[in-house]
């Protein structure tokens, strides 16, 4: 994981985190936090470039949009009472492996709980 400083970015991002594969140094995940006022602009620009596959855009409350391309999942979110919005670029293979790992951890936790009863 690597966190960039604002001075290292050509964007108005508040902070950016990058995750690389351990062995091959391939970029697997990018998370950027912006001021919440940027949500509409980011939403419009992402909609021009990527395929929108899910959205939740109430007038008040949690806002969310999910996009995709051939290799990535792009998620844009703005929690209701937050002053920030977040955009995440997730390499699809990384997302798949992370979900598999979380599922196995949950199954192991459930098994441990069952064994302790």
C-alpha cells in the first residue's frame, strides 16, 4: 500500500491510496477521496467513460454509482453525513480473490463458533 500526498497529485483529491501486487508490482486498487461537492462532476465524467451498472442517487442521503470496463470495477460513493466522496478503481481479479478470501474467513469464523458450542 502506498498513500500519496496532495502535492504529488494533479487532482483536487484529499488523499489517494494505491495497492500493488506483492510479487509483480501490478496496480490492483486505487482509492481517492474528494470533497463531497465533486460527486456530481465525478459521476458525470465517469458516466462518459465507463458503463454504469448500478446507481443510487437520492436527493438526500447516501449516493452511489458503480461502473465497469473490461478489467476494472469503479465505485463512486458519498456517505450521507460525510463531507467526502470516494472513488475506487478495483482490478476485477483482485476483487474476485478478495471476496473469496472474505468468504473463507467468514466460513472459518462460523466453523470456529460452531465448534465452541
